[in-house]
């Protein structure tokens, strides 16, 4: 996943991850920022009125996620009982696997084609929607990516990776309020998701809330000690809290992990 940076002094506090289909691709699903729309979380039996947003629908759905899981499973079982649908699902799975292979090879156009073919067979496929969200994010089409991520969550209420992706797109679009809320939602669903703590901690640091940023970055490192950028972020939080010895230890750790910008901080503040 890509790391997003914001500059402070000579180093960076870094945030990560990954946005909405155009009207040509998804008619009737135009949502950007705080725009209100009719939202139905499919398979959940929950329909939200025209005065509510996707986020409100998601919050309600999360309160009923056990029943939603059962509903989604029942629908999948029903599809498998239909021979025509079963064939379509098998065909979609074959195209999905090809799409993953092309994606791993970074052949994004080929991956995009296979995932769209898979989606044509089974539109309510969370994994396919997630990969389309990732691809469009990497292609810089943030609004389009956002819509696919949102569909991924509609079809799988436990898809914390796509929830984090929604937050990251909002972060990139400068909507930090929504980004923060989706990071919170992600952690409600997946309380041991280190990357979500990392993202939220970074955003808190950007807002000069260094104490809470430090709490999140501590948790992020506890869950994933391989993320060198988390040490840089935590060092910067320590620095602003006037805990220079701790900051220097983290910069040194990041430098030992091969992160070049940490050396600049060490030279400037710790030598």
C-alpha cells in the first residue's frame, strides 16, 4: 500500500492506503463529500431514506452485522442452488483469479478488464469491487475508486480493508473529517488492524494532537513492527512533545530499516 506524507520540519509524518465510479460507469450512484443520496445496503434488509448518507447507512448496518452476515450467506447459498448462477459464479471466479495475477504483475489494464468481466457475472462480489477500488486508486481516479470501495463494503460488512480505503480516499481529497470517521469505523470492525491505527495516528499528528497520535502509533507498532514509517511518525510526535531522546531512538530505528529521511532527522537533531 502507498504511504502518503505531510511535511513538518525536515521530515514527514506519514499516512497510508487507498475512491467513486463516474456516472457513466454507475448510474444513480453519485456521491461526493457530504452529498446526500438514497442508499440501500444490499442483502441487509436496510434501506436508508433520501436524507441519509452512505456513512449513516453503514453505521446502522454495523449495528446489525450479525443478521446481515446471515442474510448474505443465505443469498450465496441460494445462488449456488441455481445451476445457471453457479456457472456464472465459477466463471467469475476464474476471471477474478486472472485479474489478481495481472494485478500482482502490475499489468493494471489487463487486471481491470478481468475484474470488470467478473463483476458483469456477479455484481455483488465484494472482493472484485475491492480490487477495482485499488486499481482506480493507483490510477489516480479517486472518485471512481471510492465508489468501488463502498460497494465492496455493501456486499461484505466485514471488509475492513475497503473501509480503510474509503478513509484514505477522503484523506487524499482533503476531507479529513470523513477520513477520521472511516478510520474509526475500520477499527470498530477490526480492532487489531495496525495500518488503521497508523493512518489515524498520522491524521491526529497532522492536527497537532500529538498525545493521541502517540497512542495510535504505539498501537500500530505493537501490531506491526515492520512498518518503518510508523517509527518516523512516532518520532515526530515525541519531538513535538519535547521527548527528544525517544524521538532519536525512533529515528535511529527507522534509519536502521533503510528509511533515508530518518538520517536527515538524526543529523539535524540527534548528533
